[in-house]
C-alpha cells in the first residue's frame, strides 16, 4: 500500500503521446491565432466604417471606401472559413442598413407637457 502512492506521481501522462496528436495540436494553435487575427481585422474595419458614418466631417466617398473594405474583409473571412458565410452576409446586411439609416436628431424635443390644472 505504501508503494502504490509513489507510483501515482511517477506515472507518465497519456496525453499527446502520438506524433500525429502533437502535430494536430500545433496546427490547431496556428489556426486559432490566424482566425483570431482575421476576426480582429474584420471587427476593426466594421468599427471604422461605422465611426466614419457617424462622424460629421467624414465624406460620403470615405465612408463608401471603408464600407467596401469591411465588406471585402467579411467575404475573405468567410472564404477562409474563419466565419460562416451566412454570418458574413448577415453582418454585411446589418452594416449597410446602419450606414443607410438616417442619423437620429441630436436632441429630441421633450414631448411631455404639464397637464393643465383644474
């Protein structure tokens, strides 16, 4: 019973013993980092397009250029398998809808009126 306790700590772990498993783990890590980089680039492009549309001094041509860039990055991410192609289409559609929507008024007038006293 005394020597059983010692064998538990010296036993070799069985994870990642095969060369194919080690290679698969390396490939998965490489893909994870690449996907993360691509997703970040897409997020930043979409954010830039939205901020350019919201900015008062931004020209329409600049906004359209940023929109095309964001759309291209979404398509490229879908082609590479980073995101699903339907997710890319949905994001492009929502981005375009937000850019085409009229800008809300800066400060809406207060519609609450005091009721006349009786």
